[in-house]
């Protein structure tokens, strides 16, 4: 039962943090929304920061699982998956639950380089980049690291533009730029 309550707290906090931000969401709001006592939260987490880290770990696993399965569903060939990255992003941007990137937001709110929350956000981005590098290698890119770095920059730019300007087509424009980048890299 204790782990069920812990998971419930993580899921509740994840939703509140994603929609409202980390600093703007207080412990009182989390316990109220979760329907638990404040002591229950602190029995499972030593601090709000520890809860934030748990939500980031959960979001990382959920996002990367969704992202990789979406890319593989949308791109049937290795080189097709490189462009499917942007189709997956467009699906995400158009979803009802879209509130930008939780990791970009965490990095902005916890800006010190040695902050464990910033470090968790950075680790997520590195893991996504690792996946993109695997895709470029599978597609036979001559310089897979360089291509992956460029695709990642296009992805991140599309994420920021879609959220900041509420532009649901940012991924489609990034996909056009990705096509040029991929062509230049001579797959």
C-alpha cells in the first residue's frame, strides 16, 4: 500500500508540476489534490526536491518510451525514422495534455549547474540524444554524431517554439529543415 501511495503522489505531482511549474506548485496543493496528509508525503519524500526528482524520473521513462515507440510506429525504415521524429513531436504538440517540455522547464527553474534537478533534466536530454544517435547510425549516416546533434537542435527548437508561440506546426517546419540536413549528410 505504501508504494501505491508513493506512486499516487508522484503521478499527482507530475501533473501539477507539468502544468503549473515546480516553484509555483506548493506542497499543500499536491497533498490536497492527492487527497493525502502532508505527513504521508514526507513519509515517502524527504523534501519537495526529492519529489520533483521522482517526478522527473517517471516523466523521463514515460516520455522516452512513448517517443521511441511513436518514432518506430511512424517510421518503418531506418531513414524514415529520422523524419518520424518530427511526426512524433507534432502528435505530442497537438495533444490535449501538451504543456511544453518538463525538462526544459525544470532546467529553467533550477538553473544552477550542480543542482540535482538540473542534472536530471540534462540526463534526460542526453538519453534522447543517445537514441537519436542510434537512429542515425541505423540509417547509415556518414557522420551519425554530427547528424544526430543537428536533428536534436531542430527537435529542441521545435519544442520551444511550439510551446512559447503555441505553434502546432513547429515540428512540420523542423522536419523540412531535417530533410535538408539529412540530404547534406548523404545517408
